[in-house]
């Protein structure tokens, strides 16, 4: 039985109150969630804490909704949890700690925001100029974090074609930027 179907059965058992099924889901997905969370946050402790909080929230959730893909649900939930934590912590971090001799002026902050916005526009414009297949492979590789094998399956191409297509897309982006 493949893991996706087995995960669905475990999820259904968990929804019916089976603690062992829940523990199995945790053990099965923990390492993958740690790796995925590490792509967003360079703080392994924060990632581990967030995964544990996520599973606690899932266990305590009254709805326990049916889910089509357990892996996708957990990855997406962890991503949102990390982003929420980052936003909360970032919001309360002081810009200057009073001990620093250097502080950002209001104009410096505005310039930085404008520069970031301009860089984002350039990247989006460059992405728009790629072919549809190049856009798709960039999205699958960097936004969905799929392996070349998974990309090959999704796009119905072989492994080497996937690697070559991504290489060409990156090469085009470098030229456009």
C-alpha cells in the first residue's frame, strides 16, 4: 500500500479517536516537516516547536476535517504556522535596541521598501516572460518543493528533460534580470 493511501486510512482512524494512528502520522511526517520548515526558517528549534504545536492543535481540533492529501495538508499548515510565528515575532522586535550606534532613518526604511518592491517587480516581469512550461517547472521546483522525479511525473516528462528545462528557465531568468 502506498503512503498516501495509508495516510488517508490513518487520518480516518485518527478522526475516530485512534491515538496510535495519530502517533504514526506524526512519526511518518516529522522528518519531512523538519526539512520543509528549514527552508523557511533557519532555526531548527523553532521548526520543531512549530511541528509539535501543529500536531497538538490538530489533536485538539474539534472539526478534524477529512483531508485529501495528508502530506500537503501538513506542509501547508506548517508553512502558515511558521509565517504566523515570524510575523508575530517580527512585529514586536524593536528596530533599534538602544545600544546600537546605528539606526535606520525613516527615509532609509522607505528606500529599502521601494528597492524590495522594485526587485519583486523585476522578478515577476522576468517570470512572465518565460514559456508556460518554464513557468510551471519553476513553480513546481521552487514553490512546491517537488523533486525532479515528482516534477517528471506531474509534467509527464522524463527526469533528464525536467533537469534541462529547469536549467534553461534559470538561465533565461538570469539573462532577463
